């Protein structure tokens, strides 16, 4: 598949069923929502998962975004990576931090290297090493260590579906501004 090939086009808002309109709500300007809502049952199941691992997370927002940015980079994702730049900036990362995390740059802080290594292990080996689990446990509770696994897993799936479905960035120049105004979390 070509990187730009759309396999599942966004559903036009005018074509939404009542159920789809209710599910998407105010997020109808996002191609992601308009693609996933083509399968209402999966949309209904997946969106609460995303809500739990992002705005519902107990991980520090910056740490969470290091994990997300790295996971999306490993998956070759463009769509979610674009949207998470704004979230990462709001969470305290700089553009240089984002580039360093994407590249797993040796110049990252010691803690950022721990987070990058955790994402790498989860995506590449499907398991955290004992060393990474122990390092995470020095700062995080057991539940937060579990959240790391759920978060990376979620964004690994996000990369798979955005790449497989061919979800393109929004063409509406106002989409990013709308999203930024709606997003209440870091």
C-alpha cells in the first residue's frame, strides 16, 4: 500500500446514522473519528480505552507523551503523530525533545531514555524487560507501570489502524485550531 492510499475513507457527516452522529459528537471534524465510526461497535469500545490512557492516565503528562511519541515513531504513524505534537508541547516537551524521542537520541535525559527503551521493548518484543520494569517502578506505582503497557499497546494499535486504513490528515485548515480548543487535557 502506498503511504497515502486511503482504504477506509472518512464518512461524510451528512451520511452519519443517528447512532454514528451520537458516537462522534463534537469530534466530527477529525478524519480519525469519521473513519472509525464506520464500525460503530468498535468505535464504542475503543474510544473509552483512548480516554482512559490519555486524559484518564495517572502518568505524568510529559512522560505519557514521550511514550506516545516514541511508539508512533516506531509504527511509522503520521496522523496521530501530527496530533500528538500539540499535546506533547502542552505537556512540556519542546520541538527538540520531540525530535530526540522520535530518533531515540543518545542526548535524551536518563529518564527519557528509560521511557524510550520501555516503548521500544513493548513494540519490538511485546514485553518489558525486568530491568525496565524495575526502573519504571522506581518512579511509578504498580498501576502506573501497568498503564505504560496499556498506553504503548493502545498507540501501537493506533499506528496500525491509521496506517492500514490510510487515515489522512485533515484538509480543513481550521481542524487543528478546533482540536486545540476542544482538548482539555495535557
